[in-house]
């Protein structure tokens, strides 16, 4: 019996062992399949992305078949990326073969690995089908439609050139290409020719001019090159030389530097003895002219080392005419033009292209005119450089009658005499720099930068008109494009009128040394241009003040004497923009008058104009000239972009639009995606920078090896958007990292992109009002506005299969979450009424979430315990200003979590970017931080954590956990007291990445003297201290704060009935012998007080303080003493229900401050 039992057991074990071997083998085979196919899918995805980037430029997209194919490739690329994300990030290999073993004996759902294999096979088959489908229908696609197709970019440029402008006395007659080429100008001229309905007639017009006898006589070196792709520089140069040889006259001038080896030896001056034709015949040993060109090129291939030298010798000696046929992209043009420098010898380049957008971008300072009109649908246009009008810049206004030497007039002077509204800060920067340079008689370079239309030149010209008479000499010059130092110097001489001399540079040098000059350099485009100016003109000792106007902030900082000498001009604030609009309306009169209701509507138009002064003024002039300005204003508001593009008299807008679109087209594809992404936030006037950064990281827009480097990369994207003028930092919120969207830029770019959304960098859908989507396809990103009626039927019929981000404003409905959102990565519910039960459904149905934003969702009191089990890919969790006081234990399983913001901060004066109705759901009580579970130290990827309460039970254990979070960059801690501060500093001592530490001090501590004895980590850049005081005995209670090293922000909250007196002056100068200053590194001071408040400052303390914010409760008084001693003060915000006397006294003290800080009183 025992032997039978042993035999049965042995059989069972052997059967189990065979099953284990089979399961392991099956697992290994499946993994090999995954690795092989995932490699194919990744390569295929890279090719898809490259193809879609090319397709976005419109190249090759000439018919409906091509568009359909691009749409299919784009959809496949979305699914491929999602599959890669699923396999690489979601596949759990640890438990797979055991589960596979169990499947032999029981019914289970398909394994993750099996599903991944099936998904990859399906995608691979789809990729092959799409490729075969393209080959099958490719012949149909190459039809006659290609000749008749006009791209959206062409249509944009066509809209701009419908009203031709002529370079010859502004006559609106048809231009002559020969006459354009013969224009008297020594600079290199680029003339591009393009047809609006194809290339019909373009080549014949160019050929007629190319063979014109006068043109042939004028240009001894001529070449016609048909461009081939890909562009090959060596082949291009050989083609040019062959053209020069073929079209050369009977006698060629001397050429050669003694280095040519073409005929067999150095030191020979080839072209001084032979004509080009004779040289070519001798070179190849034949008289057969039919094969001459081929023989020349064949020989030239063997002498490539000297071709570039010979080419440069030719173009230096003689003017040339080059025709470039079939230019296809601006990148191609940028590569070609480097071989044709401006040598100031009267050379010309004629470019033919089938794309109007490219034609408009090739010449600098583009002018345009009609060459020939074949039909209503087909005309040929020429684009060429607008010639500078001599001495145009010398026409200036006379100096203001009340000018006093460098005594800045009050703000109302600039408004009344110069129409400068809302430019106090810019006027202050310019005035400070100019007066300093004039008084010290030293050279100073001040840079003024900003986007097109923001009013840079207008601002500087106002200064110039006011102060030019105070200088010995003055000049206003423009930096031409392409920049030419000789032309620049000649314009400078025309204005400065220096004494005669042989060398123009020496004349300018001597004049700048002898006289104190004011020089304006407008429209500087590059650092290289400035280096040339500085090297030629400004290296010697000078007493002049130079103001550089540029659109690029990087160029501005490169030119300026210091960072303080950079003035960035932004769009006007709403009130200033409205004042300018009203002033211009009164000045221009018109047939209408604006009442208060119409001014409110005008405010909408002003915002749509991006609050750019140039456009606001242009709009006023336009409305003043129409018959019914009020009705026209309403029409503009109803459909802003369409009305602007179809209304005559708004040429200023077209100029700005052309600049906007050309900048957008020059952006890399990733930056284009970011631009479209911003359209999800058009309802908000301002967006937190951290919100965008965290969302873009979740979307995969960042590059880097760790979470910190990804944040830095994404912040650079925001900086590039600001440089482009798409976003800007607000004027009134210096302590909040937020950005404001330029709605004009954003709306125009989106409206101008191709109507077929296959070319869009990103598919974005926004639901507003009673509207619905034109199609059921939502795309990748969906924003549900606060005004959209929550229609369940409409929402259920939407295609959400590719939705990656969902942003909801205000009202939340449970049906807005669906298991159809299988690839959703970003869920942003900030400021909504979402509740605990809704979050449970979110966690259950959206396992691929990487970003969960619940900030200010006050109905949320706890997070589900399943959070850590279901959201394994979560990177960002934002539950700040909710009612959550404790994190679930399962959160320690989220190994990819990088960012946790929780609890309610003790920010005293609320200026955080959000929607206006944040408090409609109720009041959020301030808490002392959030309780985190043990094991939080396992989240090694965390770089932002706060606010953690270490004053509650288990605080010491949490401090031990903090030791393991070595990647922390920002940390917020509450419950700080004298007993646990050393433990905290010990826990974070080795954290080399930690830059910002926020401490909320325990309000029950008797005094804070112990703070002066602590030493923060050496690498710490910002320390923030928040102090909540209930009983305030005396200033000595808080005096220890003054010794706290690296203290950047100090927030004090007093809830007491007794008067509060703060003495930020080291006992009122009684201890002046002390060498250590208190609050020496403090930048921001915030004070909230429920009783009467008196604040005293001293000159030796708070030397670095830049921001002062004070909020007094209703009925409380405020007194500020010695505020003038805060030498670095830039911004003051005072809030409270003060009486008129107090308000006037506060206003007087702030306005009399030497720095003239920006300030507001609420």
C-alpha cells in the first residue's frame, strides 16, 4: 500500500514538474515574441513620427488619397505608442508563469503577457496593411489633383498679398521681374516667384528675364539650377560652376589665388589666360560642345578640394544672377543661402517655388507685387526685399516743451503727451539706466525686447523724443536684414553727422569718444549682428547710451550691459489697455460713441487682440472709419479671426499674423504640440507653471534620465513659449510661478492650421455652451468647459478610444468617466465638485493614469485604499486644498510617483492662478499638513513632497523615512518645533538635490529663539517659514527668525485681539554694533493680522526684500514706518478695509519710495 502511495505521489510530482516546465517554456517563448515584435513596433513608430512631421509641412499632401493615408498612419501611430506604453510600463513579469501554471487546472482570464502578444501582433498586421494599401492606391493619388491643389499655408499668404504693394512709388500696376532685378542696390537681393494656382507661367516669366540681353550684359556670371533632393552641397556648387562656365562671355577676368590644381599644377592663374570655354575645352581635350558640360563636370568631380575655392573667387569678382528652380522647404533655403553671402556687389537670386508661404519667407523685409494675372484663380506674384527709405528714421518729433534733464515726468505726462499707458515699470527701467549712464558719463547698452506689436519701438521713440535734446548727438538706425555693417554705419553717419574723415569706422569712433550720444538700434535680430557692431564701433572708450530693440530675449541679454539693463515689454494690463482704447477712440472720433456696455464688449476685443497696443490702435482707427462702428465691433466679437481675415483696413493685423505664423512654422514639432495643448486652458486667465510641467511630463513631452532633469527640460519648453510670445508672466503676481496665455497668438495659429486636421500637431477638442463636436471623434485631448451643458447622450456617443487627457471645469458628473477611456493618462479635475465616490470609480476604471489633479476639490475627504494597487503608473498626485488629511497605506506601492502636493498651505494672501469661483463649494480650514504612512521612504522617485505633518503621532518614524528620499527637490513640513527640528535636518542632510524647504512652525511653541541656532543644508536655495501666532507677547518672541540662514519667504499670521507691533530693525538700532544683519536674505514678507498692525523697518535689515504683502482684517488699522529703507523693494500689496486717511498715507509712503515699486491697494 505504501509503495502504491509513493508511486501515485511520484506520478503526480512528475506531472506537476512537466506542467511547470511547459509553463516556463511557454512563458519564455512568449517573451521572445514580445521582444522581437516590440523592436519592430518601435522602429515602425519612429518612422511614423518622421513621416507625420514631414506631412505636417504640407509637402507631398496634394490629393485626397494622400490625406486619407496620412490620417490612417496618424491613427496607427497613436495606437502604437499606446501599445508600447502598455507593454513596457504595464507588463508584470514576476507572477506570470505561476499564473500560467494555474491556467492548466482552472478557468482564468487571459494573462497580461498573452494580451500584450496579441496586441502587438494585431498592430504589426495593421502596419503592414497600411503600407500595402498605400502602394495599392498610390497610382490613383498621383493624379491631376496635384496641379490644382493649394495648401492652407499658401492660402494664408494669398490673403496677405491680395492687396499688392509696389516698391516703385506705391503704384499698384503689374510689376516687371526684369525691373526688379535691375533695382539700384548693391546688396544681395532675393526675389521669389510663385503662382497661386500652380506653377503655370512661372518658369516662362523667369526664363524671359534670365535671357534678356540687358540682364545678360549686367551679369557675367549666370546659372540656372533645378534643385534635387536630398540637398547635396557639393553637387549644388558644381551645378553653379557649370552654369557660370556655360553662360560666360568671351573673356573672363583674372581669377585664382595661386592654389588651383585643375590643370595640373599650383600657381597657375587659369582664368587670366583662357576664357572659361577655352579652358574647359583644353581641360577635357575635345571640341565637341555637345559633351562639353558633361566633360567639365566629370573633371570637376576629381578636383573637389578646389571647387569651393574657385567658386568663392568667382562670386567675389563679379556680380552673379542665380535662378533656383523648385524650392520645396524653408529648411532647404536655409541650407542653400549659406553658399551665397552678401558681398555687396549687386548680385541677385531668383527663387521659384510652388508654396506661397516659402516664397514669402525667402526675401528679408518682404514686399510683394503682382507679376501676371492669368485668371481669377491663378496669378503669379513676386516677393522681394523692401528697400530702405533713406533718412526715414531722421523724422522726429520736437522735444517736449517741459523737458528737464533726466528728471522723469510723472506717469500722466507719458499718457497725455506720448499715449503710453500702463508702462510705469518699463519707464522706470529705461529712466534709471539712462540717467545713471548720463550722470556717470560712461557707455551703457540698454535692451528692450518683446513680441511684435507690443509697442517696443513706440516706447523707446517716446523716450528718444523726450530726452534726445539732452545729449550732444543722437541717432535712430535700423538693423537691415540681412545685416550689413557698412550700410549700418552709413545710416549712423547720416544721423550723427560726425566730422569728415577717410575711414567711416574711425569717424564714428572719434565722434562717440568726444560726444555723449543717444543711439537707438531698432529691429536687431541676432547676437552675431551685435558682436559685429560692438567689435567695429563700441570697443573704444565711449560716453554714449545705446538702446537696442529686439524681439529675442536671448539677444537682449547678450547686448545689455547687465541683466538690470534688460527691459521686457509685455502686453498691457486690462485696465491700461482699456484706457488706451478709450483715448484713441476720443482722438479719432468716428460716427459712434461708446457707452458703458459697449466698453465692456470692447474689453473682450482688447483681450482677443492680446492687449497689444499696436493692434488696439489699429482696431480703433478701423471702427472709426466704418459706417456703424458698434455693429461692426459686435461682428468682430462674434467671429474674431474670420472677421479679421476678411475685413479690409486691418493691415496691421496681417503683418502681426504673418510674423506669428512664420514663428510657429519655425518651431520644432514638440513645441507645436505644446502650443496646441494650451488651448485646453483658454478659459483661465492664468495657469500655474507646475500644473503644465507635471501634465507635459505625463504626456511624454519631456526628455531626461530622471524626474528632476525632466522637470528642467519641460521648464525650458515654457521659457521658449514665452520667448515666442505665446505666454507671458503676469505683472501683478511676482511670487507665483504662473503664465498667461496670449489668446491672439493661440487663436490665430489654431485657426490658420490646415482645415484637414491630419496636419495638426495635436488633436484638441473643447466643449463649451450648448455646442457639440463636429464629429464623434474627440482625438487625444478633451476639455469640458464650465458653460457646457452636461449632455449624457452627446458624451456617450463620442469616440474616446484615443483620449489621453481630460480636463473638466467646475461641475462634475459621474458619466464623464468611462471605461472607454482605456489610454487616459491625465485627469485634471481642479476646482470641481468631484466627491469621494467619484474618485473610487476613477481609480477603478483608469489604470493608466499618470497625472491626477484634484486641487481645491473640497468635497474630497479621503482617497481610496485601492489607489496604490490600481494606479501603478501614477507620477503626479495633487490633492492640495482638499479635505484629505491622511494618505492611504497603499500609496507606498506607487514606485513611479514623483510629485505629491497635499494639505492646505498657510499662504496668507491668495493669488494662486485658478478660476474665480474657487470658494463656492465652501471654506477650507487650514491644517498642519497631512499624515503619511510608514513606508513612504520606498518612493525613491519622489522629487516634490509636501506638506508632511511630523508633529503628529509617528513623527519620528516619518523622519527616518525621509532619509531614503534622496531625489527630493522640494519638501514641505509642518508641526516643526524645537524637539524635532534637529531630526528633520539630520534626515535631509545628505539630500544633494534639495533646493526648497518649507517649514510650518508649531503655533504652541513659546518662543522661536532656537531657530537662530539651526543650520540648513548647504545646497538649499530657498527656505520658507510659516508662523501662526495666537498669543503675541512681544517682538522678541519672533526675533529668532531674523538669524535663520537662507530664509527666502516669511509668512506671519496673527490671530489675536491685542495690537501687534513688529520691529524688523534689530531693537530699533540699539544693537548697531552687531555685525550680523537680521533677515539678510529675505525676499518675500507676508503678514496677516486680525488686529491693529504697526510694522517698522530699518536700513540695515531686509536689504534683499523685494515683495511686501500685508492683509489686515476688517476694521483693523495699518501703519508702515521707514518703508523707504527697504532698498530692493519692487512690489507692495496692501489689503484691508482702511479709511480714506489711512489709504492716502499708505499711498504716499509707497509712491515716495526711491524705487517706485509696483503696488496695489485692495
